[in-house]
C-alpha cells in the first residue's frame, strides 16, 4: 500500500503523522516539496513546440528536446564528463525536469518566455502569463 498526503492544513499534518505511526517496520516515509503540475508540464511543452515550429535560431530550427536543453542549461547550467566507452567523447549532463518542484517549474516557464522574447526577439502566439495555474 502506498499513500501520499499533500499538506495544506493541520489536519493534513495529523493524517501524515498518523500514517507514519501505523507504517510497518521497513516502510519508507519521504517528505518533499510537491512536484510540478500537469498544467505546468503541458504549458512548458506547448511553449517549446511553438518555438520548434516557428523560431529560427542561428539559421536553423531546433527540435522540442533541443529547445528544452537550451533553456534548462541556460537557467541551471550543466556538467561535462568523458564517455567511459570512448574518452574522446564528451557527455553533457543537464538537470532533469522530471524532479522539479512547482516553484522551479514556474521559474523555468518564466525564464523560457522572457529569454525567447529578449534574447531571440520571439513574439509568442499564445500562452500568456498566469496560464500555468
């Protein structure tokens, strides 16, 4: 059995505490910030899709995944490592969006909008501020 409790009140805290108290030996209890919402994920991918379809950067169109890399790396950076199979190959590792919190995903959405407008001169068709809910 698996249970999650979104804590928004003292009642929620009591429920989480009660569940932890009833957990069997060996059970794992994890407390973490709420993850991104489906609306945030959908909005971010709508923004990336629009860029992939309409924006030309340095003479070429990028895919959705390439745009995602551009904005995630620009916001949070990346690291480089050598391939264990071929040391001549460098691997770029960026932060995964899978584990972002709601606040971090909002930051990424705002950053993407702003950077596309100011750095690329892009004018969005839709997806106005406040849509991420």
